[in-house]
C-alpha cells in the first residue's frame, strides 16, 4: 500500500510516497529514500522500497523542493540546504506518526542522495542505520573545467538581471550535460519510462552549489551502522574517493562491483536491492 504524504521543508511543501507493509501489527521500522542528482522519487527507488516491504519495513520516498510532485521555484533547481531539510522533515514525520518505531529509522541514498545520507546521519541522532550507494563526496574533477565557464557566466548574467540558464542532466558522451559518462544517457532513458514528472535539466545555478558541496567532513562523524555500495570503475563518484572519506568510520561495510556509475544499476540492480533489504532488516 502506498500513501501520499505532504510535509514542509524550508517553507516548501514536499510530497512523499509512503510504502506500508500490508496487515502490519505494532510499530514498524521505516527508511527514508530520496533520488539522485535531478531525479524524482519514481526513479529507481520503488525497486528498493518494495523489497523492504517484504521485510516488514516501511519506506518514505520523497521529492525534493522544486522537483517532481513537490512545490517550489525555480523548477529543477537543486538547493542543497533544502535537500537536507527534506530529510529532517521526513524524519519529523516518521517520529510523529505512531505507526512507526522512532528508534528504528534509517536512510538510504544513491549518488547525490547517497552523499546527503552521510550528512544527515552525521547530524541527526534519530538515524539508526544508513545505506549509501555510490555516494557523492565532491564534484567529479573532469566535470569542473568543462562546466565552469557556463556556470560562472550564468552567475554573472543573473547578477545583472538576466534569467538563469539550464543544462541537461544526462547527455551522450561528448554532449554538454551535467553527466555524459558512465552510461548516463542510456540509464536515464530506461529509468524515466515510468517517471512522468522527470525533466532532463537542472538550473546552472544548481551546479554552482554543487561546486562547493563536500560530504567527507560529515562522513567522518558517523557513529551508526553504515554500508556503502561502490562501483569500482565509477568516474562520477569514484570509489577511491568514497573509501578515503569513510576510512575512519568503525565497522563500515563495503560492497563493490566492477562497474561504472550507472551501469551498476543496469547490471546489478537485483543484487543491490537484495543487499539493501538484508542490511536494514539486520540493523533496524
């Protein structure tokens, strides 16, 4: 069963899909999930949420402000603080709902939301378990020079009164896009077939925020059970970078696949889904 829920995050109404086990008795654990860079809650997340239902674990999948079913303007603009606020508001909701066990709440994320999950876990003690798939640590070095000119020109134009520009989220190799490697275009085509609210662009101002976003300093502070799933050939969120960020976390669990960022989900989706369900069933 899926319930539609609404919560406020930084003054903006966001929308979530609450996946609930059938015929449940007593308080149950729950996991918050949110999409990766520029994504919406109908992409990828349902596979994981449905697997958790079989373990009697609920999932609250949310759209960030300015994306999908959530309100907020400008549309398709990534605001990092609002993303974090969305997680905190989702935690508030689960804690306030008597159907859920407030001592058994987890967070899950992939790519950008994987990075967010590290930040939230380090700053909110209500989080008892974390699973991050190919989590964002810092901007991919190869993307910074290619996009810097467009991003800072956009900043200048907005400062003098022009409307901000946009950029495709995913593109083919060689095309100007936020991501054009690791099978980004093919993955987007597959994952958006059942995601009518997805739009393949973000504001250029979004990328300016990403330029300064780092999650490694937060990752070091995590005290709860953490599992990370990595793609060894990933050039967008490199496995070596993630390993360095989490190396001081005690008893962190690491699972690796010989794949690129998006090919991980095309080739090993079922394995990562099963790992997610097992992890949260054991740690919540």
